[in-house]
């Protein structure tokens, strides 16, 4: 992604002429908490109490869900959000800007740091349908509860990395990892809530940049 323009303004740039489209493109960082914590609790309850998964079964599928989310986060960020269209195709360039380019041009915009419900809810529904093709009801509930936990942690982490000042060594290192992605090289550092997959797929920054 080109690094020719970065604004540190906390104001939101207008993306749409339509007031309705503009309003659904922005969201307060707390909104995903109100939407998805009940979803996480519901599917956790469904797995344990309704489907009567054993503690071992629930734990296994829950850990699997977290693992799959962490890989999904990396894949979406690297191969979807950073899939840049060929120059000259104004329509695809516009779509790319709306989905992720705006965040790189205006990384301090607090209203575009977490996914708006207009995107997150349909995306969550699509993933649920996909997973339902492979998992029966009980395991699916445990798995999806964890998958959405991972997503929510990602969203909250992303907001915090841009707006919080950390003293903890782990969080300071994670913030530096993400800031390097924004301000040094956007072709590296795709992991937001964890740098694990950057290390696995060799998209991490040089070691001395992480020190």
C-alpha cells in the first residue's frame, strides 16, 4: 500500500455523499461489545447447557475457534484488505479505499478503527454458515463462541493500539508492531492482535525493529 499520504487528524473524512451510507461507515469503539458479547455468551450457553458438551469437548472446540480466528484475522488483513487493484480502475480503487485504504490514510480516526455493524454482522453470519457446513450443532456453538471472542479481542485491541499508551512490555511491543505496519512498511506486520502468523509466513519486521 502506498505511503504517500497519512493524516494524524482524529476527524473522520467523509467517504459517501449519502448521509445514510456515511453514518453506517462509522461506529463508536464500544458498539461491538454490546453486539457480540451477548452472541458469545449465547453460543457458549448453547454448547454447554443445551447441547451438553463435556468440559473437554467444549475446551477443545473453543481453542480451535480461537486458533482459526487468529489465522482468519491474518488472511483477511493480508490478502483481502491489502489486495490493491491495478491503477486506473477507479471503481476498484474506490472499493479498496472504503474497505481499508481510508484507515491507512487516516489511522487516528477513532470512528473507523472497529468494524461497523453494517459489515461485522453480515460477515459473522457468513462465517457461521460456512462453519455450519463442517460442524454439528454442539461443536459449532463452542467453536463460534470462541471465533467471535477472537474477533472481539481483535477489534478492541486494534482500537487500543491506536489510542492507548501502554506501560506493559507485551502491549508496547504489539503496538510497535502495528505502528510499523502503518508508518514504516504496510507490506509487513499484518497481525494485529498477535504477530504469530507474521513470523510463520515471513511477513514480520526485522528483529531490530521489534527490540
